[in-house]
């Protein structure tokens, strides 16, 4: 079945977002697009590019988790930055196919009228997230089955579930995941939202080993720590405070510790932008790792032949000052190219 929600990026959209300049070659001039909405899967298989960029402009999972909406705005901001990167010997636009985005306009309109603090209405938000889950897992499974690496941009962290499930279905076995995040998103199975994508994937057998990197101690409940302890062999973590505040652990050593937990099998890299201080996101924080540390993290984990996908989520440029709201897109573009540069060393 072909997804009715998938909207391919068109040539005219690409041209309108690319700032052409004499003597320069921008990503937008070299990046690959798909032309056939009905047989995009077959067309994708013919592309030499290894990386497939997909947007998920939605914030329903965040709303269902009682968070601040705005994560639906990251995709467009990212595209504006990404298409205007220089195509050069360090990173080439031709290595990448931009698929397009999943269009959840209808669901977003319905979600806008719902109040998450009212039990029955929150329940409906959970149902809308399940619709998103189904679409995301379907499309990710198709990209992975085509032997490509999905790079998924935007949306809430609820989409970790679809990424993990889709990858596991394509691989025919459970996969591992590493999550650079201030939160575990391993909360109770109370109905689908952005705070329990990993716990649902774990419970349903799609996620095997899970590592949370840089957890914030102040925002992780006792019950979640107990749940992690109950699965201590498969779910491991370190905290931001252990590494940067108390200096009990070093960033470099922890990269290796986390690597040992996940790298023996296919794994996904999950990045929640609320782990970086003052990045406009659904759970903006004054504390966290620097963007350079995050870039080093992506470079480190991007190198493995077992990397199955990259997901960058929770950025909400619409929550930023109008003068700054391009910065989230620019940061995501840096992270995506860091990943591609690191991973393509293995080609």
C-alpha cells in the first residue's frame, strides 16, 4: 500500500527555497527528488543516494503529553537552511534524496480543537497519535527495506515509536536505540504521546537495547527510574549532572559505554533538541550539553555500519523570537550533515 499522507517535495518547491548565487553550488542544486507519488518506493531503489530525508511536521504527540506545541514548524525551517548549504568535497547534495513530508493537516486541525486537560479529549489525542504511528512506521519500513538510511526531521518524540517499529519490521528483528535527551520518554503505557514512544516500542518487542544519554535528574520521576531498574540489562542511561556538573563520568568514556550497549546490532539515533540549552523546543531548558557536544555525539555514533536511521525532533522554531527562528533549522542542518559526513566514511 502507498501512503496517502506522503507529499513528495516538488521541483518547484525546491527551487523556491534555494538561493542561487553565482560561483557557488548549493545543496538544492544537486539533491535528488522523487517524481512518482504512486511508485516512489520503486523509484527510490534506483537512486544511488544512501540517505533519505523525511519531514514529519506535527506536534500532536507533544500536545497529548501536555507539552508546548510548535514542533510542527521545524521541517520547513530546516529545509530553508539545508537546501542552501554549500555542495563541496566535504558533503555532497547528490548523496541525498529528499522524499518530502507526511501531511497530517487534517489531524492537526482536529487536535487544535482538543483540550489535553480534559480526559476524553486527551484520549482522542492518543488516538490521533496512533494514526501518525501507523503512517510513520509504514514509510520508515519502506525506506529501510530499500537499503537506505532515513533521516527524519520534525515532530514530537512520539515518532521514535514509528521509526523503531518501521526499522524493526524491515530488518525482521528488534533494533537498538540511543537517545540524546533530557528525558527518557519511557513513561507509562497510558495511551500514545511524546513521552512514551520508547516504552511502547520496548513493550511491543520492536526495541531491544536502549540507552538514554545525558538524562536530566530533576525531570525524571522515581517511577521511571524504577522501571529502568527493572530492565537494567536492556535499558541503560547516564545523566547530564554525572558528566558535566559532578564530573563523575567523562563525555568521551560514556560515548564508548553507550556504544557497547547498542552497536552490536542495527540501531537508531534519536536526538531531542530540548537537550541543548535555550533551543526553541517543546520543553526548552536553560541547562544542557552544548551544540558542539551534540555534533560530536552524532559524529561518533554516525560512523557505525549498524546505524539504521537518524531522528531529530522536538525543535519548535515557531516558539522562538521572529529574528531567531531560523536558528533551529540551521542547527538541524548542521546535525544532518555531521551525520552524513561521519556515516559516508564507511561507504
